[in-house]
């Protein structure tokens, strides 16, 4: 796969985040002056190995979505830095793409699938014929019929819309995907299909994936490594099997204890 980062040296992390902090201004008074700052992500560091899936988990409001949005410049970074394959990329969006939680709101309802998929690469100088060919190939890869190119987002189910969002993110041939709660709005059976798709893409395309979720069962099924966040901080990290079967932090233990089970 192509990208602006040329280096792909073995054993170099796909993504390395160091001391990342995100703060938002708190305004008040007659003139809405900045009175203080709220720290949503506090000194977070982690490593995403090449070809692996790292899940970031925690309850709503813990800062996990804020963190990944900062990596694609949707949230301001107050402190810290990150590298992709050992380098600071000139243009992050050429190497790292994000798939959002709500597939319907993240697709333009007035554009056809063809327009949605081809626009990102045509804007980068790729000819329309090549862009359309790439779109057809990706629709096939995510199990959407090629005839869907002339349809609009409202003509698809929730699961199909999420597949379209994944296809759109792959149009620029990134090497890292940031998936923000991509299965939370879907039925359980459709969730399984999306998880299988992500795992297949990881294996077929050599993608490295950061997967944001609060669903511990989904995380257990998909992840190689897990990072647990609480109140903007990392409280535990490590191999997924080890963290989920033998957690050391009290918050991680409570998080796992909250997972519904069927008792006989």
C-alpha cells in the first residue's frame, strides 16, 4: 500500500504516541473569556505495532475518542507528539484515516456513493477513471455490489453504510485505521460482520488498527493489545489476553465485572 511515509522497517511501530495531552478552554463571564482549561486526555503514551489491532477501552467520557481525533487533527494537541513508522508525516491523512461511530451522519446524504468514494482521491490528483476503478475494487472488498455507485446513503442499511465508510477511508490507501466505536450503533449480527471485515483488511492489506470501544466482548474477540483509560489517563495496558483475563488495575477489574453474563 502507498503512503507518504516511505519507511516500513520491520519492528518499527506503526504508530508511537508519547505524552499526548488534549485540553479544552472553559469560558465564562460576560465576554466569554477563557477562565480555565479542562484536560480531556492527560499525558497518554502507547505503541501500535505493525499489523496489529490495539483496542482503547473505557467508559463514556474517559477520553478515548478525544485521543484518536487529536491524531487526525480534529482536536488540538496541547502537549506531546506522535510518529508514524518512525517518522513525522507531512500529511497525516495520507497515512492514517478515521472511521467514525455513526455511519449515516458521516456520509453526505446529497452525494452518490461514487462521489463519496472518488472525491478524496480526485482531490489528491488521481484521475477519475482510476479513482472509480479503485472504488469498485473496494466495494467488492467490503461486500457491497458495484451497482451501488449510483445510489445514495439512505438507500443502505446501517451495516452497509458502515462498510461504505470503511471503503471511503481506504480510498487513499492508508496504512493505519482509527476506528471510533464503529460497531456500537449496529445490531449484534452486523457487528460480527464488521469485525470480521476489519480483521480481513488487517490481514489482506497489512493495516494497523486502533479500535475504540466500550464493549469488552468485542474487544476480546478482536484485539492483540489493550489500553485502558480512565478520566483521561492510561491505567493499564498490555497483551489483550493477559489484561482481559488477569487485570491488575482496580478500574479494569470493575470494567470487566460490568460485562453482562448469562448465569445458569
